């Protein structure tokens, strides 16, 4: 009897290693925004944000190959690759944010950012949203509110709700009222921490609110949150693991949509286009303070191969005009999808920006009750039509569309037709 790949996987990785779909997709190749499964079937990838400039991009493959064939070594020797990359990366930030510590994952970056904040402030207290995910270290598991973890929420952690103007309870309310209520709840969380033995070290916030389901937050919420944390002596850490590197279009970083001036920015996922590369960007003062107290060394982080790959990703984004592409295709999809959603009784309005968007699915035409199971069926039905995407939000009721920025004009009808067909099936 032959043992299936799935059985072999369970026997080695265990049964809980997450897999998408009722029938897992067995992939063997990728190119641009297209993936090929073991039977030769091609899928449009409208989910993955790691292969930012496209799967198996020849320039990224060549950058990796040629540096790996020359030298790969940790950062305790001089080599120009890491410095060249650091200069190119930091040039994308506002003046002041001009130091970087490279890491291998977003989790490591957030963990390190929290160490910087706790050492700078002398406090331990951290604020996160009530449906957040920032990584899988012990520290971060103790502040995860949006994913199953056995770790209890740390005593030094407080969470706050993110207001959504499109939530059923807010639809008929004035934006200013929703904002005032949300900031009052932030005030309570900050006040509680400040009065506790923990004090306020930082808010760790992902300004697109992906795990939260891309809510439409009132203008002034994110800046109001930052003001309150700063006033309590804490730092603002912007988690750009998902929102960064042109994902939201015209502004290169997600926090810039909110006019935020973070003290620390954490990076990950798309930075190495699939190669493990992440980092923490901060001010010279904060890095100096941290560095003077800690000998921070990270064996693989910032090695010449990673740096060559990261640098090539930045060049490809520029030379292939991928930010302009993100703006143009994001708007085109919005223009075509928004009216279809408005006309459908069970679907909410389009959320998100650039090439990261979604819409909520409801149980019926009153659009009151989010419908996670129906959203799951929609994801399966879209897959059956050859397009891969997913779902997010506290109850998994928001469809998540997040293709590589290498999406092309010709791919847009493929995505829209699969969505239209799957939505028709939802009705049937
Ligand atoms: N922050 C955010 C916003 C993320 O989405 C993730 C990963 N899903 C992380 C941090 C953790 O990154 P990694 O998996 O690279 O550790």
C-alpha cells in the first residue's frame, strides 16, 4: 500500500501543522502570480504576500545564486552586502528612522522591538488590539489575541478594540462618535497599565489591522492611539510585516496612511521574497541605548546572501514599477468589485487598500450577522475556479485577497470571474 503525502506529513510534522482547504493543494512550482499543482493545474495566487515581486523571480533567484556561490557568512566580519542593503532599505524611511537590525522572521523582529521598548522605558506593559497576531515567541504568544494559543494573556498586556465604521452597530453612527468611543477605550487600557506596576512600554500595532479583518477605522484613531501611548511614556511600534513594502499602494509603509511617526518599525514577510529576512528599524538613539546594554548577535540574520536578496527585491520593486502597479490594479479591482458588492444583499463593502482587500459575508440581507462558514465555502468555491485566497477577521467572515504585487492586468479578470462565479454559488 502506498502511503499518501498527507499521511507522511502527519507522521512527521504532526496533525496540527496548518493546511489550507478541505482538499489540500499540492504545489510543485510557482512563477509570477501563478502556482502549479502536482496534476499540472494552474492557480492564480491571490493570497500570498511573501513572494512580493512574484514567485521564482529570475532576478531574485540569480541574486541568491550568485552571492551563495561567492560568500555566505555571518555579520561579525566586514562585508559590503549588508551595508549596501541597510542603506537602500533605510532610504525608504523618514529621516530619524535610520538604523536597522536584521532578523530572520517577523516574530524575532517584534520580540526585539519589545526588548528595545522595555529597556528604554523601564516599563513592561504592552498594548495590542483585541484580535492581534505579532508572532510566535513566548513573549509574543502571551500577547496574541487573534489566534489560538495556550499561553494566557500576560499580566502586563492590555488589549483594546479597533473601531470599524462598517460594523453593523456603527453604520448609522457619526464617525466622530465612533472615534470618541474607541479612544475612550484606549484611554482606559493605557490608564490601567500606567497605574499598574507594569507601566507603559509600548503599543504594538499593525496599521492595516489584517488579523482584525481590515476594519475601516475612523480618521484619527491610529494617531490618537499613538498620542496616548507617547503621553504615557511608551513607544509606538508599527508592525509592517504585512502592511509594508508598497502593499497598500502609494505610500510605501502602511503606517504612513495614518500620518504616524513610529519609534520602531518591524519588517518581515515580503522583505526577502520568500528568503527568511526581517528586521527592526529605529532611531540612532534607541539603537545606541539598546546596543550599549546588549550584545545582540543573530547568526543567520543579515548574511550576504540574505542582504543580496533583500536588496534585489527593492530594486525589482522600483524597476518594475510595482508600487504604481499596485495602485492601478488595486483601483481597477475596486472599481469593478465595489458595485457588485453593493448590489449583493449578503456582502459588505470592499475594505483595504492597494493590493490587500476583502469584504465581509453575512448570513442574510440584513447584513447583521457575519457568516464565517459561508466565507469558508466561498474560499473553497473560488479555489474550485482556479484562484487561491483566504479569509480573516475575528470570526473568519472577511474574504482576504492579497496577491503578490506582480499581479498583471490580464490576471484581474481571472480573479473577478472566479469571485463572481463563487458568489453566485453562495446564493444557490
Ligand atoms: N506580524 C504580523 C502582522 C504577521 O502577520 C506575522 C506573520 N503572520 C508576524 C508578525 C510574524 O512573522 P513570522 O511568521 O515571520 O515570524
